[in-house]
């Protein structure tokens, strides 16, 4: 993971209980509270870098001992503010893909522009973000952290810029490990590991499906935006469908139970996350079906039949089930007889298997043929 070093002074902050204290020897004259964490600081380094803090401190009543200021709405919370404080004091700190989004949002909230010092935090984080967008893994990490600082990350278009960067690299694989814009001088973080929060940090750009596993670590809202961006970029529908199949198998446990006997590698796609509720799985399968490209033979028939069984078991919407029936019907000649033995889970239990469903798929097959 790339990083950017800022500041030159040695560490001067230490945690005592729930309070961050400064070891400069000068008594603090302002306490800033963020949630359960308090920061015992000095006004001058802060107001010289932040218009928002300067404005707020004017309004804080002067107490005999020291003033207290609360910042409940700061993006990134106490964790981001600690980095802001270090920046204001000139203490050594590191920007990396996992913290730059939170710091960019915090800097915007605190109005740390060039009007309050050359090379201020807005400019520094924006410059590093542009560098991050040149690399696949760093961009993916930054995108995932956007959800921690909503809605500010959306207002600054960080999420959309991240998604556009990822889509661009899927469209042109030669860009995966090359920066797409000039950026600051950076180094590799000594804290790097092979995996960060479910994302592999080892480049593996080979084959048309190299990106499937990485984007499957995204939440559904972000993943949907990525897929729609890929569709708009004219990525091959077969590749988009392949990613959707991978995502579905990873995040819908019930689908895995429907297809385990049909896929030898399904166990490798199990999510490390806790098992989602049936409501979440129902919503996910409906979204996956809606996102599938319209072309015929875009997804394996066995997978579509597994989706149909799962959708029925989860009582998915009629439009979802109908869409699956039509897709399967258009390629019914690829199905095996045992694949069509769909359990009858409706109100009528006259038959063990859902004959009406098979009839509808057969009717659609006859129409398209």
C-alpha cells in the first residue's frame, strides 16, 4: 500500500484513558471532545490551519481553566481528528489508502484550505487521492472507506471518482499497475500485508476475471454502482455477468447450498462475513437478477436454475422469478433433466416439484426457438 509522509516533528501526543494529551510542556487552553474521546490542545496551531475551528473557538465561552468544544459531526470521528491534530502541529504522520478519504472529508469539514496555510490538509489529501486513483488495490481500499464518511465522501465525489478509476482499469488492463496521473512522491507502507480488509494487496492482473474477487469485497450499494459503471463503459457483457455470478455465489449462502452439487469450487467462494439474513439474501438475489445483462447465454443455465430455486425459497418478487424463468427458457436446451426438478414451495402441494414453473420455461423456449 502506497503512503505519503507528512510532518517532521517527533511524536508528542499520548493517550491517557480516553484523553489525548500533548507532551510539549505548555498547558492546553482548549479541550475538543469527539464522542467519548477528548483532546487537550492549544488553540493557535489549530486556528492557523482551520477556518471552522477558528470560527467555533470565537463562540466558545472562555472558562476560568480552559474552553471546551464539541465536534460531534466531524467525518471520521476521533481517529481522523488525531491525524488532523498531528498535521496542525507538524508531527510526523502517514497518509495511505485506508485513511486518506477520512482525512480528506475531515479537512473539508474543518475548512483547511490554502487560505489557512500553504500546503494545507485539503490540498495534501487531494494530491494523494489523485495518486491513489492510479492504482487498483489502493483505489479499492479507498472506495471501501467511503462508507465510513458518508455523505461527505459523496459530496466530494470521492466514491464516484474511485469507481470510475476501477472501471477504467477493468476496461484497459494495462492501467492496473501504472499511475494514471502525476502524484506526490510516495513510498510503500512498512505496515503492508498481503491482504487488507479482504482485499489482496498482491497484483494479479491476468485473465479476464482477475478483478472478480476484489470487487466482490464491496458492499452491495458500491458494487451496483461499479457494475453500472462497467456497463456504461461497454465492458463485455459476459465479463459483467461473470462478476455477478461470482458475487452472488459469495454472498448468498442459500444459493451456495443450491449449487454445491453442481460446482466443484463453490467452497472457495464462501464469504468470511457473518451469514446474512434471509431478507438480505432476498434483496441481493433480486438486485443480481436485475443487473444481469440481457443477452442470451450470458450466465450458465445451472447457475440461473440455482438462482430460481433460491429466489423461490426466499419468496423473492414475482418479477425476479419471472425474469429468471424467461432467461432459463431461452437456453433451456442447455439444462439437464435433474436441473429442472424444482421443489414446489407454493400454496398448492399437489406435486413434489413445480410443474407449472417448468411449463412456463418450456413455453418461453418454444417462443424464442
